[in-house]
C-alpha cells in the first residue's frame, strides 16, 4: 500500500503529513486556504479537474469581496495560487479587492486531474463508472482516470506543496488560492481523518476561507465565506 495513508488501508487510518510541517513555521504562522470563485461548471455540477474554466460574474464578485475582507482582517505577507485559469482569475480579483502581495503560481496546488472525465457530472460519472464513487472506499481512491491521476497522487502533490509552504513561512500570513480537493486533503491531515471520511464530509464553498495555524495544527476558520454572497444572476 502506498505511503500517503497512515493506516494499513486507505479508509483505516488518519492522513498524516501535517506533523512534518517544515522548519520555517512559528506559532504566528497563519495559512489561509481559499477556494476559487464560482465557474459555469460549478453551476452545472461538472467535474473541472484541470480544465481551463473561467469565473462567472458572480465568481468574480465573490473573489473581489473576499479580497476586501482579507485585506481588512489580515496583514498578508504572501500570496500563492494554483496555476489553473480559475484560480489565476480569482487571485487577480482578490488583489483588486485590496490584497497587496505579488502572487506566486504553483502547480502543486492544482485540483485533481480527472483526465477524460473532465466535464462529466459526478452523477453521470458514478452511474457509468461506479468504481469512482466514494461509497466504494479504497477502490475509488486508487482508481486512476485515463489521462488523469488517482486521489493518492493529488495527496502527494499537496504534501509537497504544504511542506514547501511551511518551510518558507516563518511568521508570515500566507493566502493560498486553490481548489476543493487540496483543501479537503489538508483538512483530513489536520483532523487525522482518513481520505474517504474527509471526501464525504467536506464540501468546500467557492471563495471560502479555511484558516490554519500549522505549528499546532489549529483550524481557526473552516469553509467560511466572510462576505455577503452575491446574488445568483
């Protein structure tokens, strides 16, 4: 069994990489994990993966409003983002909202690559290819989409990205603009959850903030949209 599970089976033990969070972390280090703004595929319930989807008007408003809140509530030292289109656009809107930090784009924080199944709804994918449904436990986590990656490969990427982030963090406050999958992986590690439980329990909202103090694995905020959500027009 691959090393990204702490238990003998994918569903049997808590994920364990956060304890090895790097030498740069202090008690003041704060990491703000942000999911990108709404996209047309979010509205349609389609799996995005690495697809070059853009934000809706609502998604851009979400990101701009979030930027205003982050600039008012935090002294942001650094801004890191997935390099996919929807996170780049979210990052630009966050900066327009007032976060004055030059972004660094890091592919470690991409969503899981779903290969030929990008564009499917989850219902259609699970109906046609049931092995991808999380209800199947370990099978779903080990399944690799054609042209894509297994969930464990996503985990390995996030472990690498997290370790590098913490190594460089010192006492900074860092915003990471990413996706639902990576945020779920970090939450699983912080809570000691297995990946199956984490995927079932966590449904990360667009432009939500999950605030973490990695020195003690503290979750200060989880999946919070700290602004009035724009109307769905």
